[in-house]
C-alpha cells in the first residue's frame, strides 16, 4: 500500500468531505476519489458510503481506521521528524578543496561555522585530476571547484572570486625574469596538464590547449595533483598555470610565478550533486557567497 493512499483515507475519515480533504492534501477532489478507489481495491471492500450530499465510513472503514490509526500516527510522526531534521544544519558537512587552502576556502569555512556552530565543517583534499569523483562517491558533500562546470548531475553556486592567472616556471626557465607575459606567448611554453578522469572542460581550465587567438599550446608532462605539478615545474619540465591566490601560497626559491595577461579570469565556486542537496549544503553555499560579498549575511 502507498502512504499517500493511507494518508488520504485518514484525512477523509476526519473531514468526511472530498473537497475539504483535497484542500488539506493539496490535491484535486478527483485525485482523492482515485486514491480511495485504489485503496478499496487493495482492501477488497468499500470503506466509505458516498452520496451527492454525504460521506460516511462503512463498518469495514471504521474497523480499518481503528486498526490503522496507531501505526499511521507513528509513521506520520516519523516522517515529520525526518523532514524537520533535513531542514536543520547540524552534524558534519564534508567540504572538498583543491589542494590549496586559499582565503576563499578558509574564510568560507569560518563564516559557516560562525553562523552554524552546531555543524562541523570537515575539509577533504580533492586531486586536480579527479575534481568530481569524491562528490559522486559521497565522500564529500560539497566541493570548491573552478567554474563553469559542465556536468548535468551537479549543481553549482555563484562565483566566489574572479582572479588572474600566473604561469609557474622553473627559476632557470628563459621566461623566469619576465614581469608578465601575454597569453599568446603560451604557445611557446609546454604546459603541464592532468592525467586521470578529469573531464575535458576541467583539463582546459588547468592547461588550455590553445591560446585565445587559437594558437596551439604544447602539452608537457601530465600530473594528478598540484604538488606533482609544482615538482615538475621546479625541475624545469614545463610551465603550469595557477590562479594568483594559489601562486602566492606556493612561493618557492626554485619556482618563479609570472602574471599572464589576456586569459579569462579563474573563477572559484562550489559544486554538489543535485540529488544529494541538503540544508547544510545550501547553508554553506550561502555562507561562502556572503563571505565573498564582504561578510553580507544571506537569508537562511
């Protein structure tokens, strides 16, 4: 039996009126009649006497209601408690981040924990080469990611920053002393890309295959993590693009970071699985956006 049929039966037994029952359940009167016919078919007998002016329980209906009511009330209360719990922002929310705890990441977490002290934010590192695997496996609830995301099963929030790119090269690289380079010059710099299951659009975020004018950019080594990439850069095996906050975090004597002009900005945001969205995920996204806007508190 379907819960909706039992719910409709209980409400109709209270109202003894199809229109009022439909109104309480946000259904049409025709749908109420349909549900009752289906339930009576399952039971094998009439549960209500119906006339154009009067609805009443049959003896079978009265007995069925008396037997059903305790179990129905317990089930209805369980559903209500579950719905209330789903609206609460408590427990643990697991947040994926891309190797570098930039201020956007740490500031968002602090803003969330200040607003929801009953929910613990647990940070989980996500490899560059598999940005959505832990989301889909349920190992994280929400993840910081580069936008835009072209994945039908994932939802994304607003952009939390818009920053420029810098090219990381070995301190021994011919470009190491430059104060900046134009994006078209990347055609002469083999870039370190990604291996693993990263989708093509994500690979293009990290190591574009062509300059804005369409000149091909050669691919050097491929790596799975930022640390692997930085090691390849330090060994002068290619250049690697980083957003400016990440570059600032990885200052190293063997690596020079050179601002790149002419590229679209790097945009960091949040992504989560649409079918697994919870109140905590929505709350974390709101806290992150509020932090990005300078501490504006959004409505819960």
